[in-house]
């Protein structure tokens, strides 16, 4: 009977492989069903012979059961490896045909087993399958063991799907899911070898209950593992504990089954486990397929990303909270996902003052982006090299926000598809509170930004050729919040109308007619109200404008943005600063270009294998 089952399995498996794609799917499916019908005899039927063979040969039943578990462990590790190797070396069909041939050879080997001795009455007293099932249902220990092991098989079946999902979630490496499955098999093999050398002792039913509970906890640990290395450990432990569970199950079947019904009970329980494992695989696949779309699985590139972001000047005079210009001075951020913790280093501007933990604005922006994308890594490592002065009205906070968003997006596989540029701008505007700086930082050039239903929008314009901005920067700092607090709740209608006209003119002047920049940069909406809080800035703007030089407060100040070359400004500005403006700590003149590119992202795949891939969990 066993030899026929093995041969039938091999022939049906080979037939299904040959028919697939060359015959109606029903025909190939029928051959597959036939192969599956032989499965319980291949497992339970063969294992039911162990007690008799061990008794006849003087073997220890527990050690024999351990060796049986070893054979399952070897099959679970070498089998997939053999199939994968054959499929790569030749074709998947060849691999399946080899498996079918192996089953036929195994059937021939079963003919070498010692013949089974039957007690008085022979096979006539052997119960039918329905009677064996009734025995399982009415015999307390058998019933409890059957329920416990079949429920555990449900989780084992789902674990095969979970390995694929977790592999793609926790690691970007190809074959990560297969590695998890192989790790389970290796753990099972190790556990089987251990049970062979040190058989479990105790009441079989109690052992089954304990091991089922432990395996269930480890299955949950596999599903909830926050990092790939922890998932590997959980899969290995789950496989290792599954080995003594298997031997305890064999011992329970042998101890609680009537001798004449042993083969039927072994086969019936094996069939239940196979069916429940298949149901678990189907259930796991359906649960993954119906996972909420708002919680997508996230994978992180095992690489370092670098982001360069420009300084910006907002408002540009009358364009309050709307106009912005990207400037040729940059911050650079390097980031990668790690297994745990947050590590931040800062060089250049802000070193020693900015936080070097999760409170750093780049990190906070990254975490907000990861949340938007569906999951955070276990940790991040961030390096900031800053040349944009802090708190000077040159968009340092917007640069940090844009850099953090783009770094996080670049670290996520398919990040740009998940978070398009329009949504990057929207998120950056939410984090900054207004889009006038984040828009030119992201897009480069001259931008017009506005809010549409609370969401940031922007258009990019090409500045006029030859536009040369220069920044006068004081040593003292300014705070945007304080500058905004100086603004009144309302302004005269005539001032609002004045600024509307000047803002429209400014767009024309910056893109086509720089000779109109002096009148186009006049403002009545915000600069005058803020002058009392930064008198040196206000005085410098006034003196420069009186000299015919287009000058405005850069952003919320205290820096001053001037449209003109250094040659045009040096004499006039130098004299004004030295003799007429009440500055206590001096000014620095920064001649800058207009940045046309905006934020630039690079992914360094050369560092892809230098560190473990971080975990991605649905948020």
C-alpha cells in the first residue's frame, strides 16, 4: 500500500507538471488532487510503521520518532533548495519531474521495510476510516491531540505566506522570504537532531499541549518581528520547537491508538493536518490580499541617500507668503535606514546648537514622511552638512523639512510613486506652516505658492537671465514666530491693493524686466510692521532703496536680499553700513546665484550591503 501511494504521488505530480499549460486546467488540477490524496499515506502511513519497526529491531521509540522528524527537517530544507537549484540550472518542469521521480524511488525503498506483523484476526479486524474517525472523536487524548495539532497546522500553513510577505516587508534583498522559510526548515532540522539525541520524556498529551502553546507564541513572534534579523531568529526557533511537537504527536498517536486502528488514525490525523495547513495557506493569502490599502507594506532600500537643498528667500517684498526664490547656497543631508535607534550628526551651520536625536527637524520630517508612506524603519542614521545660516531668513527650516521628506521618500522602495512631488509639497507646507519657502527649495527658480483648501500648491517660473541676488546677513538671529507676531490682524484696503499690484509687477520684473525691480519690490504689507523688531535690517533696506538699489527683507529677516551684482552694491552698501546704520555686530555680504534645480536626490547603491536592512512596519 505504501509503495503504491509513493508511486502514485510521483506519477500524479509528474503528470500535473507535464499537463500544466498543455491541457485544460481541470485535467492538470485533477492530477494535482490525486497527488494530494496520496499525501496522508506518505506521511502518516509511513510514520505509523515506526512503533512496530522499533520494537522488532530493538530501537528506542523516542529516538525513532526523532529520526522521523529529522527526515521531515531534511525534506523541508533540502527539498526547496534542490527544486530552486534545478529550476535555475534547467527549467521548473525539470525540477518537478525530478521530484516525481524521487517519490517513485522512495516507493521502491519502502518495499525494503520489514513486513508488518498482524495480530490474530489479521486485517479483517482493522477498522474502516469512518470508524477510525469515530475513535479519534471519542477517545479523549486522541481528540485533544488532534484538535491541538490541526489548529497548529493552520498557523504553519499561514507561515509560508507570512515568510514571503515579511521578507518583502522587512528586507529589500531578493529572496528574503525564501531565506525565512529555509531558516524555519533549518531550525526544524536542528530541533529534530536534538530530539533524536535527547528524546522527550513525559506524558505525550501533555507534551503536545506544551509544545503547541510554545509554537503558537513563536508563530506570533514571527508575524510581529520588527526587524529582519529578529524575524530570522523567530522562524528558526519556531522550526526548532516544531520538531519536538512532531515527535510528541507521533508518540501520542502511538500511545492512544488501538493497535489495529493505528495506521488508520495516523493517516487520518495526517490528512487533517495537511488539509488544515492548506487552509492556513489560503487564509494567509486572502488576509494579505485584503490588507487595508491605507497601511501598505513598506520596504526600505539598503542604501545611503543624499539630498542637496538650496537656501531660499521668501516674500521678495510685496509677495508675502506667496513668492520665493531659490539661492545658490546649500545644505546636504545623507541618510540610511538602520536596525535600531536614531543617530544624527551635524557639521557646519548649527553644529553644537541643533539637536542630534529624534527632535532634529530633518528626522521629524523623515518620520512624518514614513508615516505618510505607511511605515517607519526601526532606526535611521542622518548626517547633516549645513551651509545655510540658521534663523537668518534664508529658509534653513524649509531646507531641513524638504531634505527630510525627500530622504525618507528615497529610502522607501517605490517611494516616488507613493508620494509624488505634488504631495511632497503638500506635506512640506503642512510641516512648515506656509509654502513660500518650501516651494522654491523643492522646485528651484522662482515660485508662486498658494493654499488650496489647506493644501499647498505652487508653480515654477524661470527667472530672468542675469539676475544676481546678494544677501546682507547680520550676525544676530531672528525668529519667524516673533516676526509674524508683529503683524497686525488687518491692514488698510489701499495697502492691500497696493501690494496686489506690486506683486503682479514683481513677477514680470523677475522673469522678463529686471529694470522694474525697484518699484516692483515696494511693500506696504509686512516689512514696515516688522522694522521695529529689527531696526538695523529696516534701516539698511531703506538706505539701499534710497540709493536706487532693489532691496527687501529676506523672508522674516533679519537678512536683506538685494538684486544687483557685488560691483553695483559694494561702494554704496559699504559706506551705508559703516557710517549710517546702527549695527552692533556687523554684516556679511553673500553674493549668490539663483538656483535653478531645487532639491537634488542621489541614491548610493555602493553602500547597499554595508549594513542590515531596516524593518518596515505598517503604521
